[in-house]
C-alpha cells in the first residue's frame, strides 16, 4: 500500500465514522460563511493570544478595528515605498 493510499484511507475513516452519533447542537446557523473574514478573525485572535496573552473578546475586537485603521492610514501616506498608494500613483505619472 502506498503512502497516498494509506493517508486517503485514514482520512476517510476519520471524516466519516457511522458509529458516531450526529451532533446534538450544530451551532447557530450563520448562512453563507465568508472564509476570508473568518480566517482573518481567527488569525488575529491567535496572534493576540500567543504574543500578547489577550483572550478573544471585546478588547481584541477594538484592537482589530484600530489595526485596520492603522493599515489604511499607513497606505494613504505620501511615502515612496513599494506597496503604498502613493508609490503606485507616482508610477503612473
């Protein structure tokens, strides 16, 4: 049996186990999940937890909004640094 076959069979056994009962509470139905937004949120929560010992909650949400504003402000400055809006505008002239 090749490694690929072994991994596929192990993964399929893990993902589908008929002996397990269905979840009693699947959680709130959010409708369509925006993967990019959810990944950004989880990543920011992990960074806050690992580097600053800040648990997910209202404080981390405030820091997230401030960080987004900081990045927008840095990108709008008249810095001739690659990646900024000003640098791209100068390249067009």
